C-alpha cells in the first residue's frame, strides 16, 4: 500500500489517496473481481451491524456523520490505470475487472477516499475522536483506509460483513504519509525515522 492522507481536525474527516496498491495473485486461480473492506460503513443506519443490534434489542444512537450514511466513501477507482465498474454492499466494495489477473500476475489499484471520524454515536467502535482527560483532542484511527479482502485457496474471496468482531485479513507492506495540524502528536507502530524533525525538545 502507498497512501497519502490529510486529517482535518475541524471536520474530523480523513481525505486520502490510496495511490498505489500492488496486489499479487498468489493463488492458482484467475481472478475476475477484487473485493475491498470499507469497515466504517458498518456504523451507519440500515447496515448489517445496525440490523444485528436492532434484532438484539440494542438501541443505537447515531452521530452526525453516521446518521447521514457516511463511513468511508471511495472515488476514482482504477485498476492498472483504467476506470472499472464497482458496486458497494455496505462494508464490501466489489471491483469488476476488465482484464483478469492470472496466477502470479500483479495489478495496481488506486482510489481516493474520505473516511469520517465520529464522536457521538453509541456503536462500540475502535475508530473515534474524543477529548482526553487534559481536554486535548484525540483521534483513534483504525480501519480508516480501503483494504483488500483475502483471497483464500479454500474459501475464495472472504467477503463477510463487518459485525463488530475480529476478521480475517491480509498482511502487506505500507508506505503511509499522514498530514496533521502541527499541534498534534502522531503515534503509530513501526520505527520513527525523523524524531529530531517532528518532536520538540521537551518530547
């Protein structure tokens, strides 16, 4: 994955570009479609997860973005530079390929996306924004980018809807560049490469 994204702390929106996802077909099968997870779409009205809550008599209050159906939006989706046909079923994005991906072949996928942080909804969620004990704004960024589903030799594409549980996912390499306002400190896994550049002396 090669991703660039900007976090707007006034609107709580991630504006991102997944400008190069290199996907290798390591299976013995010819792939005619691709599937991606859009996990944040689970937290909207009429989603599979909201139906699960309602059928278990759990009342849900939606935040402002959630009630308007805003989780992750995707735009300008291309495979190997060509625009492709797509459809979305709640948390699953389907891409119909013009050129099939043969075994051991690679494809380059690109897309733009918006992902919406929520502060006021009552869904149990890992991705959210809130004020810390010192009243500083805090963002938890989890499942915030479109991520490709697993193609499994036994099961084929794994396209289960996100239902507030753990899930089967690919491993991959990531080159991610995040732009935040200058008064934020960004924490992540991995090794910080430019500590002297981004941290003040006190930090």
